[in-house]
C-alpha cells in the first residue's frame, strides 16, 4: 500500500494529512517556532502511527510553510546587500512615491530590507531595449565584494536597470562575485522577477535573497530529518501560485513560498467546489494566526502577479513591501484563534494582528500566556469542550481564559469576562466580514448565490456568523476541514510559472518576437515541471498583461497555448475590452492597447472530478451532550446540543443552534440554521430564517 503525505506549518499549529486511495488520516501538533522541522517530524510520526503505516509506505511528501513570510515580517532574514545600477541605489526607499493614506501627516512607510549602507552602486547602464550604453565596470563589483565580506553580508541580490530585457550585466556581476566569494547565495533580478518596474523587481529580488539562507538551511534540515525517519520518497514544496515544485527550485526561489500554506487552502476549496458542482464560492480559511478569504469562480481561485508582505498600515493596500510573484489572490488578516484582544485608547475592543502563536499561546493553553486571544473568548462563550480541543491533544483551562479576558478587556470596559468574550468574538467576526466585503468590491464581484467553504481550525466555528454578516445563506464544511490546507497540498499539480516582459502594442504587434518569447518561456517552465512530473501529462496556459496606452495597471487576458497568428490579434483585443468592461463597466473606444508582460504556466493535469450525487435522508444521531453557549447576536445563554460528526450518516439533518464536534475543529450551527450531511460526508449548512 502506498500513500501520500502533506504537512502545513502554521503560526500556531502544524497540520498533517496522509491519504491512500481508500482512506485519509489527519492530525495537528503545536508548531515549534525555534526549530520548525521538529514539529513537522512529530506530526509525521503521529499520523503514521494513527494510520498504521510505515515510512516506506509513503510515496510522496508535500510541504508548505509560512517561514519565508514570517522572516520578512519579523525582519529575521539574512544580512543582505544589493548590487545595482549607479544612481539607483535608493529605488528601494523611494518606491513609486505613492502614499497609501493621503491624509496621514505622520505616515509610516515600509522600510527596505536592505539599509542604504548595503545598497551598492555599480557603473553600468542599459537602455530600455537592452542595448549596452555603459559597459559594466568589474572593479566596482570587486571592491564591493571586499566591502560585503568585511560587513558580514550573508546574501547578495543583483538588480540592474533594464536587466529584465538583457541580463548580460547581471550575469557578469554574478560571475565576478562567484569567483571571489563562491559560497555566498546570489539572487539575480533577471531570474527572480524578469519584469519591468524596477521597484517591484528589486524588492522581490532582495526579499528572495533575504530569506534564501534561512529557507535553504531549514529545507536541508527537514530533508535530513525525514530521511532519518525512513521517508526516502520525493519531497515537494507548495508554491504560492498553487503548484508544486522540487526542493531544489524552492531553495533557489524561496520567495515563491511566501503564501504556500494559504494557497493549499484555496486549492482545497476549489476541489470541494468541483465535488459539489458549486461554480461560485468563497473560501474561508481561519487558522491560529490569520484568516484567509479567496474568491473561486468556475472552480478556479483568482490569481495575481502582485503581493504585499509586512504591511505597515493594517489592511491598507500599498503599505507593504511589493513582491512580483505568482500568487493565488486572497485577502489575509490577523484574525485567528491566537489573535490577541485588547482595548485601545478610545475604549474600543481590538483583535490582532499580534498573535499569541504556539508559544506561549492563548491564556487557556496554560503555557504562560497572560493576554486573551480569540480562542479564550470562544472557550468563555461555551463553544469549545476544554478536554476535547485539538482531538484531546491539548487541554484548555477556562479559568485562565476568563482571568485574561477580565484583566485585559472586561476590566477596562466594566464588563464581566463572558460579555468581554462576546465583544471579542463579534469584533473578529466583523473584521473578517469587512475584509470579505472589500475583497469582493476590489474584484468587481458580489456574494449573491455564493456558498462559503469554511475550514481551518477556526473557519467552521466562525463561518455561520461571517456568512450572516455578508448575506450568504449557505455554508459548507468539508471533512478534514481542520487541516484543509494540508489536504489541499494533496490536490495540487506539479506546476511552474514563468513571467517576462516584452513591450508590444496591438497597432504594431510583432507576432514573431512574441512567439519566440513564449516558446522560450514554455520550454523553461516545462523543464522545471519535468523534474517532478515523473512523465505525467501536462497542460500549458498563457496570459498577457495588458492596459490601454497611458494607464498605470494591467489586466490579465488569456492567450491560446500555441503560436499566435495575425488573425488572433483582433480576438485578443476583443477579449481585453470584455474583461476591462467587467471591471470598469465599459471599454475605451479608439484607444490602443499595450502589452507589458507575458506569463506561461505548465502544470500536470489533475484528475477530473464529477459532482457527487445527493444523499437520501437518514435519521439524525442523538446528541453526545448538551453545553451552555452564549449567542453572539442576542447575548443570551442557551443549551446547545453537541453532535459527534463521526456518528452522522449521509442524509442526517440537525437543527440549530447546535455544535458538531470532530477531532481538529467544531462546526457551529447558529440559530435559524440547519445542517445536513451530504453524500461526501460534508456538512451543508443553510440559513432557514434570519
């Protein structure tokens, strides 16, 4: 018997799932921040023991982690230097000179990962076509190498103006650095992010260099640990764009791992949507540290070429460090089970973004935490069984939760602990609902007719209330919801995306040059995928990023996965006008369109999924107990029945209010809602009355 295993490191828990053709086993352990691989190895040991499998039974390990993201946010990466074109050392600090808040006189901007002292100018210059105007001066690079070594630099980024068109000078500089300093990790902008816009390109390259030593060391330790545990199978990493790649590629471009965990969650939701035939859903993934919200249409998560990390302004677009990498587009906020609650100077309850994490964790963990978190509030409201949390692996202490809530929230507002808990939960639910509203507006979409797919440890707990706030009437909680991202890894294809810039206008479109570029990009992507596809069939997709001449931002338009002919130009232009109208209501007649960059993705083909047949009605099981829960809408305490999810048969239906308990999470069915188990074992919640 062979099986596949997936592990997802979160800020609070490390989730694991192992799957054979017939069965799946899951589990959670606390993350070990000081040495994350220890938590992974413990999770693997635990789930193999639960499944009765030997390490040799595992045919593939898939891993996702937020370590790269956390390193950037916490500024715990390598001491990094940037070699760049003379006169452009301050691009990282200047950015595009925009302000994310026009009226904040004391605005705080995100500081570059490389201080000015380590941003080192090199004599060289290319024009916008890649023609050499000033040859690279080798002595500049040689002198900078001596300076960097004296400064204790641990990683080097190289980014020159217009290097995305012609990388000749970046490669020359890299050869000099490698000759004089062969052991230092190098990141070239022409390889990491070969697109126009020097701020975003340099920022992405610097971030890649900043996390490279940390991630390379971690991945090596993890590989050694897994091999020592007897797992000799291939190890793949989850990419932020939703594909899998080899360990070698991940170590070379670790910045592509920044959203690997959340990407797994979006893939999980897309797979569930296919199983249920739901073409429009909202993926709602709430874990221990953050909540992630993603729109999925036609069974595909939204994709993006831009991402921000380490935002200075909370929820404020443009306040972070820009990254130009393939990502699944979602909104992520500091609203998880470990998010800390407090009262600000104006007497308002605030939740997050600071998190208690795994160590010490929320106060109710009994591990020394004194500040109240969302988990403390849920426990004080009666939503959790203290002895069955995380499958009984972690005992909770209600008295610690109430003490922390009373001290940090209730005491400052004149409220008892349980009412303080109600305020905390209502605030975090509103934060998540507001983020969902903004995300839909920015995407030009709405929530009418959508279904929420809730997962993560906290998603099924808070899902029905978030649904009520945004006007969604249906909620789906899949099996394995508590470890949804890890299960999503098992559904992901081996994939790689290549993006490059080649400026074109439709009035003078050069199909020969574009076809040559796309063919080279496809060959590069296929070579990476071939390392892990093991001969599996692949599919190819192509995009062009376009805008009307003179505009500042682009829209992605699909291209046919073949050579383009003159007859294709009119159809592509019409597709752009249609997509532009979807966002902005109408096209701009008479205006030419310019193409800024192209993207080619190669991925292994995923198995076709047919919608499941409906389940016949069956009797509901008796509740395993009754517990008192305070409703967050009315504030009243009432007896809620608690059902064991494992005891519910397909077709069983139970009315709210109630709780459906399982090992990794609990699903709350609010007043006015009913829950029916479908033929796949998924909980299908519908709102019968508001």
